[in-house]
């Protein structure tokens, strides 16, 4: 198994940005407490402040799948009702 990085891109209108950041802060213990979640970060666009990108480092894709199948995932997801996800992708390191 190899570590993967999950990127989730959001489009958050100006009137919802503070609520989104607050929701993420409340939801974080569910994410960081998941087995295999090694680190995370949330970034906001400079040129486009409505764009947010969450980056989560998982020990493996299996750990991410187990989180999505866990009882904590619906609770985590419920914190973001009405939030538009633009894209989700999972990436592994390319060794050259």
C-alpha cells in the first residue's frame, strides 16, 4: 500500500465562506481521528477567493475508503450540507 493525497476543491460564495471555515473546524476531529489520516490542510484561492482546496494525506486508499464507510463519515459530511464540491481526486506519488 502506498500513501495517497486526496484533493477536494470547493466553490464557496462570499456570503458562505466564514460558515464553511467554521464547519470545517468543527468537522476536523472526525477527519483527523480517522485511522490512516496523516495530515490535512485547507487552502483558499488568492486569485479566486471563492475557491477552497482541502488536501488530506492518507496512509493508503484503503484507509480513505474505510473512513468513507465508517459511521463518522455521514456525520462529517453533514457539516457541509449545501457546499458545492467542484472536484475530488486521489493521487499517488510518481517516482521518476
